[in-house]
């Protein structure tokens, strides 16, 4: 059984940041930061840790949901035993592994091994 701790981030592909950022701000999302070299921005969703990430450099228009787990490497091993394909992704906060559903939507399992101070308890 994989223990899900909560939503990590939700990610959407957008056409361009200059149009998308004001749109999401007008919907109540608060811009937390942007990384222009990665063509991405992160918005807070209320007082919680999970955020909405928008990116232009992700090729797929499908949705992307990341959930927090204690150890993404262990989750990846469990997914592989179920015949699913997944590769580890290093992030600034830890490791994430992603799988893609039959419709192109992506689910990521993210840990905070590099930044345990940000992890859920």
C-alpha cells in the first residue's frame, strides 16, 4: 500500500506566462515565485503548502497532479512491480517519480528528502 500524505502540487501547461499569471491572479491565486529560465510560476492555494504550478516548457497539455509521500524511491519500486513505468526526477526539495494514466494525465509522487522542514509531519 502506498501512503499518500496529501497534495504536493498541481501543474498546468499554459501558452505563455505573461498571459497566464494575470489570469490566475484575477482568480485569487497569489503568485509565490516565478522561474523565468524554466518558464514556470508557482501560486499559493490558500494557506496550505500545495501550490498551482504553471509551465510553458512542458509539452503535454494534459493535467499533472503531484502528491506527497514519505519516500518517492520506495513508491517508484512499488509502481514498477505493478508493471508501471516511472523514472526518478530530482527536484529542489527531494525526489519525485511520475506515472502517466491511459489518457495522458500525469501523477507524481514527491518526497521532501532534501527539505524535510517543508514536509508534512
